[in-house]
């Protein structure tokens, strides 16, 4: 095994292969944009749905409940939480200081430590020779540059990773090659790792390879900023089409294949407060929901969620934990028979109440909309929408109006995450998961920045400043080291410079300089190579960026069309 490509494949070790797959099916009768369905496509079954919600339809305790048509005004308890930024940065106007609240030096040091360890584990396992590996341990400075370039790639979109280091004048981006060479970037990307493989046992959790990063971001998201009273619970999907036991499939989503992440966000801003990565571990849906909402129990938060999560039983559990909910509900999640079969015309509604739990059905002109709420009464109010015929405001239940208002928190976060996504093509799902949470951390940093300073900057400019800060901090750290003053010579282009036969005053031979430890770097002379003659030189034309010998080769290249 030799060569760069062979080494790259070595990083796809057997520890990265997927574990045994388990399949589960949804027992719900109605389709929903949030439900996940089974679809067999390969001999090895894929996980497309939760085994968590198997008992939801049969676990509804409405046999002994008394439902009444008498409505009552709800007296809401005062919010006992404290919202806002809880860990202040050194400077509230510094983009990098706020980013450091979520992506701290301890996380970067963890990346460096595990990446270096992983490389040596691969070298030992596959017995890679020293001539093949050409390895130098990753440093904190290089890891910061690596992350900064990944963030910039979200704004400078190119389909192929190699194009960022292309020397083609029509598509080249010289900044990337000045920050880090292409080969070094690929080395770090291949060895980028997040846990010690020697600590993984055969019975380990499916997320063990990314669990340290997940735990780190959970702590940061929960501690740096506390959300308002209104929260929304929904799903995000990390795109992934490779073989993986925890991969899900949802035909109703834009991203149909991927890794499911349940996200709890602040309804107003979309700030990602907490999350839970689906791991097909057989938990009931009720347990999963409570684990996501766990840090915000007993403070009377209002949770807005869709019909995949809602049921009468969930509403009772929430009330016991000082939580109130609102959202749509499926018929088989505790809706009484009378509301399941009721026939309504446009604008009509019917409701039943059991204590603090309200079940309401409203017809929007196309179908009945089933709602559950422990926050609202059955009151009908005027909405912003107007009838096409009478042009009068449409009457809607107040629960539906607030649901439409506060349910967009996760969608708002997902929208921002898709604008300048840092996802790169990779053969490892672990890197895709970590990139997703780094993206979430950058978005949360932006929300904290706007909370402290107002809308003084756009999300795009915020990301750009964050990327440059990561790179410039590294350059500042390196100023005290004994480095050559000359910039490294760029990679030689395969194409001749269009101005090689003109601009005579700009053509000048300079010494080739590299960022490595080679004292006298040599490259193949372009004129000698055209004659199929192997001859290296230590000089290059500063203007054309082409290696050339002094004297005849330099003159022929700048004076003859066919040199």
C-alpha cells in the first residue's frame, strides 16, 4: 500500500463501519411531514422510523377521562426562568470572543489530540512505511486554520475540493493556498477524529465516535444562553446517503436520507437550546422528548410541537413537569371519538376540555385541523388572513394563531444553517455530524452577538469575520517564531501565464520558497519539461509563477511562443 490515495483509504478503518441495523415501523394511521416510514431498498435494512413511538397509540389514558364541552379561561403561571446571555464574552463587540464561547480552545485541543492519535493508530494497524506517510503532527494553529478554511468554503462555493487550490486563472482562489497547502489540508481532513478508538468496545453506543463532541456542544448551548418562555420542538436532518444503521428516510422531507436530530430552539430567534441525535436505541418517544426538554423543566416553558410528538398522555406528563404545550394532534393519540368523526363546514369548530387539556377541531375550508393545548382556551379570534369572497378577517382558534407564530423556531434555525453550510463531501458520517454541530455553534454565536449588539452585522459577514479571525489569530501567534520573511511560492500552474510574452519589466527570477522544512526546494523547469528532460531548478519567475533555469530557459519561455 503506497501513495496518497492509498493512505487516504486507510483512514476508512473498520471501526467506522456501521453496526448491526435494526428496523422499526410507525404504527400511526395518518401521514405527517414529521413521521418517518419504512422503505426497504437494500438487503441490509435501514432505520427509517422510531421504535420509540410504537406504544404511543396504545398508551393513551383516555378511557377514564371525562371530557366536557364547557370551556374555561386558562390562568397561566408566571415564567420562572431567566432568559438572556449567561456567560459574557471578554468583548461583546468582538466576533471571535463570542465564537470562543461555543468553540473554545479546549475543543480545538481535543480535535488535535484525537486526530494525531488516530493517525498513529492507522499507521500501526496498516503498517504504513515512513516514506509513504510523510506526516507531521497537527498543531492547534493548523487546526484553527483548518476550521477557518472550512467556514470560508461555506461562502466560496466550489463543487470539487481541489478547486480551492486550483492554479487555473479563471477559477483560482489564492487565499486558500496562502493559508494552507492543499496536501496538508487533505491530511488533516483525513485524520480528523473525535474519540480514542482503543476505548470503543463492541457493545458501545452507536454515537460513541462523536459523543465527546455532542456532550461538549450540549453543555455550551444550554449554559451560554437561556431562552425565552416559548420554545419549539422539531426535527433537523443531517444529509447522509451512505450505509449507516442510524440513517433515516422520510419521503416528505427535502433531505430524505440522513441522520435525524431532534432540536429544541427558542421560538423567537431560533437559537438551538438543546438537541438529541436519533440512535435507534429503542427508547419510547415520551422518554426522548423529556430528555430533550430536560434542562427546561419546572419553569413553565411553553412548548410548541407538531403532531408527531403530541398526545393526551404527553400533555399530562408535561403538566406534571411544569410545562405547557400546544400543537396539532393525530386522531389516534387520544382524540375522543366524537371529535374524530365530527363533520364541520368552513370556519366551524368544536372542542372538548378535560381540566387544563383542550382538544379542538377547526375546519379551514379543506380539512379538519386537530389541535391540543394546555395554554389556550377555545376562543376564536380574528386572524390576518381575509376571506376571498367577503374580504372579512377569518376567525381562527387562538391556539392555531399562536402555533403558527411560535412553531417556526427550528425552521428559522434550519434556514440559517442552510445558507452558508460548511458541509463537505466525506466518506465518514462522524465528520458530517461534527460539521453540523459546528454550524449550529456558529449560528448560536450570531444570535448571541445580535442579542448583545443588535442587528449591526449580517449572518454572512459574521461568518466571514469568524473565519478570518481564526486564521489571523494563527498568523499573530506565528509572528514571534523564526520564519522566513518571504511568502511561500504558490503551486505551479499547469497552464502558461497569459502575460508571459509581455510585461517584460515584471518578469524576475526569485528563489522558490516553501512552508516546509526543506532548505533548498527544487521544482521541474517548465522549458526542460517541454523537451522531456528531467532537470530541476531552485528559481521561478515571480510574475508567471513558473520554475525556470537561469539564462536560456528563462529567455526562451518569455520570448518564444513554442519554447
